[in-house]
C-alpha cells in the first residue's frame, strides 16, 4: 500500500549526495586496487543511495542491495547496483554520467529486475538526479525514451497492488506482513474509546501520505465479523458473508485528529465506488461499513490533497 500521485508533473528528482553517501561509497570500494573497478563500485553505491532516498521519501520500504553482502573482490567482477522494494520486486539503479545520452544496462543484471532507474550525477558528485526508468532489457536505452519519475511511482504502486491482502487468512490467525494488532499502536484508554464494538478480528497499519504533505500519516483499520459463526472455520467454508468496518484514524504520535478533507473510499473489484466519506474539522476518525462474501474483492483508497494511497483486499 503506497502513495500514488494524482497529477503527473514531476519528470525528475534531484537528491543531495551527503557526506554519509560518499562515506558508504568509499567504504564499499575499499580493497579495490583497479581504478576503473573502484570508480564503478563508487558510482553504483551512490546510485543505490539516491534511489533508496527517493523511494523512502515517497513511502516505499526497501531492503538493502545484494552488494551489501558482497565482498569488494566480488563487486569488482560484477556490475551490480540493485535495490529491492519490499513486497514489489528488485530494481537496478544505473549511474549515468553528466554527458551521457544512454542508460547502459550490463548483461549480468538483465534479468530478475522489474525496472532500471537512471541516476545522473553532476560533475562534482554532490547531486544525483533521477531521470526516469525503463523496463526494457537492452544494452543501451536512450535517455529520451525513459519513462518519467512520476510514472515510476505509479508503476511500483500497480506492481504492489497486484498482491492483494487476503483478509480471509486473518480469520485463520495468519497475519499479513506489515499489519498489526491495534494494541501495538493505541494505548489502553484509546482502545476502550475507539473500539467499543466487538469484532472477531481487528488489524491496523500506519499509512504515510507522502513527503508533499509534510509527512502526514494516518492509521488504516480493518475490522472483521463473520455473520455466520461457522465461517470462523473458513478453511471448510466456500460461502457466507463477513461484516467489515474500514476506518481511518489519526496517527496519535503526530496529531489528535484527522486532517480535514481526507477522503476514504471503498470500490468494488470493477473499480466502482461502493461508499465514500470525507473528514471534517476535528474528526477523530472516519469509517465505512460493508459486507462481503468469501472470495469477493474490494479496494480501499485514502485521498488527501494530490496524494492517494490504495490497498486491495480479497476476502
């Protein structure tokens, strides 16, 4: 579940390369005597740093590059600058020099990648600009043919949404990665006030609305209650309905109420709006109640300003 921009105006993104970034690059190339190999490792490290910084700003979780687990000798043999985006896939962060016209993709990384991101450095290596990306596995891709940075966000979001959260498993006691019990976020006093109604299963997840909204975050809560008690044994049930409450609460670490104008929307599997609600001044939460049959799909959207976060579910 990640941020999606509703307007496409950003064609590139420039990142300052800090002392920390250069320190990592220097450390990575230690023990490499060959000048060209050392330069390759240095630039690859800066490229991964830049893309990781950008994706972190936009609310995507990442895992370290495989290069983190490689010794300098191995890094000298391969041209590797990969970064795994959690629950989505692996991208390759390719350095582009200031006067380059092409994004070059080494042979060894032309598989097991969902995208190749072009990162161009200025002459002083004090800034890196993410120019865009491609999904083509060619030796050279003209920079003029790259897709924009905004398209990268939408592309990654669409990739993640292909993996739906199966809330039917919650009734079996299986917890989806990234989802928490409400006790892990709210204190006991808040729990008694906010969750007085009894539901069989209640799970929650913090949602980052993105850098453009000054780090605004909220908590998405899903409550489940099978209408039929026997549905609790869902392994042996192929039909029946489940009552579902979808709520958005403020992140109490940052705000006591929701930002006004936040919109919560539920759509069906065909993208048709089922229900929607918009927060007012000083609202403690907003919610939508619905019923769904087992194996039915629905989507939750949280919209604030130009930012939209979506999450697909299957019951």
